[in-house]
C-alpha cells in the first residue's frame, strides 16, 4: 500500500531556528551533577485532537519470574487506524497489544530491583535483564565497565545491523535517584490504570517502551532489516566524571547514527515530544574578605565582608540577567561566615561564624541552563564580569562545571517530529506538539544531539518523578510503544545519510 504523503508546514522565523548540529561542548565536568526530568500528571485523552501540531513554541536563536499476573489496561488504536498503515505496520501495532501484560510484568520486575546510581550491583542486574532480552532479539550486546574510581556501574550497549536504511540510536538509562537506603523500593498497582514505583516513569517505563517496540518489530519480521543501536546508560541521574569517559561510547554511537531518539518521559503529556532542551552547568562562587571585629565593618581597612559581597553578586545576577528567554540560573546552596567547608561531591557543607565578626568566607553553589552553547557562554561571561566588580577588601571567583550540553532546535530535529506526527496520526492518536524547552531538564539525548538529528520525550506519561509518589499511567506504555516501533520502522526505510 502506498502511504499518503502528509504535507506539513514548518513555520520558522528567520533567525529563530538554529540550523544544523550544535557545536562541540566545552571541556568535561569537574564533579557529577544531578539531572532531572520534570514529569507532570497529564490525563490520557486518546481521542482528543491537539490543535496545530507543528505550529509549536519555536525556540529562539538563544509476566514472568514467578510474579502474579498483572492486569493490563486495554490499549486500542486511538481513534482508529489510518488506511495508510501498511500490513507490516498493522502487525507491529497488533504485537504491542498482544504483549501489553507482558510489558507491564517486565516493568514490575525491573522496578523491584533497586538501581540507584550508586548501587552498582543493582544497576548491573537491571542491565543483565535487558541484555538477555536484547540478545534474544538478535542484538550484539556489550557491557561497558566504568573505572572503579568513578563509582559507577557502567552502560549497556546493543546493536543490530541489517539493511541499508538509517541507523537509529535509542537512548535510555538503567539507574534511578532512589538509592538502596531509600524507603521507596517496590512496584505497586493502583486504581485507574496507574502504578507507583521507583523509576516507573524516570525511566524504567521508557526502557520498557524501547524493548517492546523492538519486540514488535521482531514479531512483524522487520527487525532483522533495521540498523539500531540501543544505549542504556547506568549513570544518568548522577553522571560519572569525567564526561570524556562516562559518555565516550554514547558520543561514538551518535556519530555513527542518522537519528537519536530519547525515551525519557514527556512533560507535555501524551501528544508531545522534545526537539530542544536546555543543558545543565553547575557553578560555584567563592568569596573571601578581610576578617575583623564587626564594629569596624565598612571601614576602609576592613570593608563590608564576604557575605555582603556574595549578596551583591547574587543581586546583580538577579537584576541584570533575569528574564532572558530559555536562560535560567539558580543558587541552591550558600555557606558563609568565618570559615566554610563545602563538599561538592555530596552537596553539603559546614560554616562557622559569629555575629560580632566580619565574615571572611562565602561559598554559593548553583546551576545555569541555556538552550544553545552561544547563550551559555554569553551567560558565563556576564557572570564573570559581575563577580569581578568586587566591593572593597573582598574578592570573588566563579567556577563552572559543564555537565549536560544544550540540545538546540534544528531542522533535522523538527523533521523527526514530522515523521512522528505522521505515525501518530496514522495510528489514530492525533497530532504531536513540541514541548517548550524551558520546561525540560537535562538528559542524555543532549549528548547525542551534538552529532545527529535528535528527538526526545518519547517515554511514558507519569507524575512525581524523583519523589516517593512517582507513578506511571500504564495505558501510555502501549501508546508510546506503538509510536516508537513505527517511528523506528519508517526511519529504517529511509536512505541513510552517513555512518
């Protein structure tokens, strides 16, 4: 059956869309920085029509294992299949429905294994489970150990290389924010098609979408003709340092791929995807001043002290830099007094001071988020200038730690969104909108986006990520799996651009 071509107009203002891949990032980070995904609870309205799917907010130039059977929700084909679906695509979609209960049972099994980032045996065990499943599907798998001094378990990569179409990179992560001492450890079925558990939305649910999309392709007899790399990282929630080691294999996979798809959950609900997201850079401000008796503060000899100087800097950040689109900066920790002891590795510290002593030291730690490398470097330069304009008898220094790079919007990213939009329409699920990058946190898709076209937010719909109330809407697993499977299938039939 010949698929009807859908004409979609991308309205891109001159100078608004950043064209081409982003430039390479600056040097690696100094310390691991926590990333996050900000999921929101969104109702599943499968028959709803979302207006203007591609007139979106354009970014500016800146059952197994002995478990009891799990009842699966009924996931149909939305408002009805389009006649544009091929016979192969109908078999793919049917397979997702047939394996719905199996997918939820697998999600329960991996959720009940603690895989907090620092629990290396737990991360490795979840990796083994996916490794076995992917090997069964015909993938060549490899576990990549990280150096012991990094304190991270490693990553699972798997690859199948059939046919001559586009090579597609599928990105997930095995770790969660819930360490082995967390009281939140088990999967629990709830009412109304919901389930609660550590990592069900961020992002074990997304990993299940990857696996069962691949199973659907295998069931339909088309997986062997695809070129796919699966990258399941073991340290997304607290990246191993340096990035030149912890993300080396992801960079390599991205360079060899024609498209990268990220399966973190979407913040915009069921009918959304991510064409751009801001990066994450940590910063630390250190201020030193002249110590003395508080009775002589503001004198020519002693000045105002470290705390007033830090307050000046933070106020100037607020007054001079606040309000730029897609740029935010936060101050998350402050220590000040006569002496300061800051432990950046564990985000904690101690300070000593007295009310009758001019404070000598202040440390402030925060984050900086920007949509492009140019915007990021411009913000850094302004912050350095503000810090350099010190009050008398005080000096300040600011250090930056680049962790997650920006994922700038590109024409290639929007082209992937267009393909996904066509898939969603043909499945009867309605149009797809791009998520405002200001609503997104950092994720591993950003590393790949520097080298290839990228689309994120393709995981499950849930709420409460990084809290003991983390839930997943089980119906979204089937919807997102069908979309992912057909998206990969259609990309695999397009002519490869390289690699």
